[in-house]
C-alpha cells in the first residue's frame, strides 16, 4: 500500500480532480474514503464534467477519452485501493501536459478539489502561484480590518496551495442585508484623496489590447476629467462568489485573485447589479448593462435586496462610472485568459468598449 503524504492528509500529491464512474455505492465509498482520508471527495460524472482522471468500476467501460483513466473492474476488491493509489501517484507524468492544457485556455494553471468540509486550490504554474500569493495577502489585510468577517476560514496557505473551509451558496433574497453591509463598509472606507476614473479603470492589459482603438482614446479623455475617491474592490463580486457561513451567520466572499486596494468601490456594486439583472432577465452581461441604460433601476423587482441597495446610491451611479466599470470588467476578464484566447475573444470585448465609449459620450 502506498502511504498518503503526511504533509497533506486526505490528498495525494498530484493536484487532480478525480471522478469515480460506475460500481456500487459501497465500492465508490470505499475508494473515496481511502483516497481522500475520509474527507469525502465530491464525485463527478465524467459524462457531464471533464475531470483530470477517471477511475472506472464497471466491466466493459473504456477508459479512453480526454482524461487519463484506469478500469478497476477486473482487479480484486482487496487490491483496488492500492491500484488506484498507484495510478494517481503516477499522474505527475501527465502534469506538464495537463497544466499546459489548462494554461492554454486560462492564464493561471489552477486546479482544485472540493471535499465535504474543505476546498483545496492548487497553483501549478508560476503565474498561478503569483495570483494565489496576491489573493492570500489581500485576504489577510481584509480580515484584519473587516468587521463583517467576509473572508473564508483558512486552514492552510502557502505558495502553491490554499485550503479553506467549504461553505454553501448564499441566498441573496435571505441574506441581502449582509451583502449590503459588506459593500457599504467598503464605500465608507474610501480614501479622502481623489483620483480620476481613468486611473482606477485603466490597466496595462487593456492598453495592450485596445490602445490603438479610437474608443479607447475617447474613454481616456473623458474619464481623466472625472474625479473619484479610490478604495478597495473585489472586482469579481457576484452571487457565485458569495457564500454563507451558517455557524457564524455571516457572508463569505471567495475568489480574491483580482482584488485591488486602489480601485473603485462602486465596481463591486455595479458588478453585483448587472450579474443580478442578467440572472433575473436571462440576458447576457453586456445586454443587462444595455437594458439598464434604457430602463434604469426599474428592471429589478421592487423587493429585491440588490434593488434596495442600488436605490440608496442611484444618484451617484453615472454613465461615466458605468463606463469605467466596463473597462475594469474587460481587464479582469482578459487577465483570466492566455494571449491566444484573448485574441479569439477580442470581438466580444470590443462590444464592451463600444458601449463604454457611448456612455462617456453621453455623460
């Protein structure tokens, strides 16, 4: 039997997500407990998802496909755990290829495993380690001064691994006030010394992609003349990244890799608003912004917690501020992709830039 590493109980060294396919519930439970130290790894269906490796437990199942796999059906049950562990410990052979595949689509080669109680995020490339270090540093500073305690409980943080407690999704209708308190807290901590909207919206990756476009120059000219108080922004603040800690009755925010402390607090509010509009209306993000531009706050139901939050600050949400948000949204999204993917997605981002240009022209 190959022993599990003592430094990371419940996990094998290669950071891969594994699916168990077929077999009886008891057979899957035995393998699951043995390979995860009893932590109860989430089992995914390889037909619906794309795991990094698959363990098959049915006769005749073919382990072919995009993910490496092994069929354990003909291996005696008393030897299956050892066979599975041997296979999983041999996966470093595939590590470079899999990381290249991951970083070919997304810039950061980050992989993760979720158990019943914990969430493990691995950094497999230098870019991913840099992003993870930034996220951990920001989380530490936010936790030290945030009265609302929105940072997840961290079990382990190092350059290549972040282990946090796992939480269920937040119900926005039930916990809207917790979300509002978090955003209001950020707004109250804005810096006294103002800067321009262009300073908080501009980024090198945006300039590299659209610097030669007329719309880019128009946005720069308009936004440089508009002052704003800078402050902290998560920059990926939407319902999918908001969880609920029932034990402490508090909201938990995850995915801190894009957070900035010299950004614009309004960006998080706008991101939440437009994602909420998109969910309620079935529109895409850009379409939701366009719909809001035409119909305003009336698009959100009167009792919606996001609508109440927006109503408190409706006089401060200007077209120019939305334009700056769109530029920042482009930069955040661009940063998630490799250069090849950025070129492929450039027309999509160009539509966002066109709307931002229209907004500054009308402000």
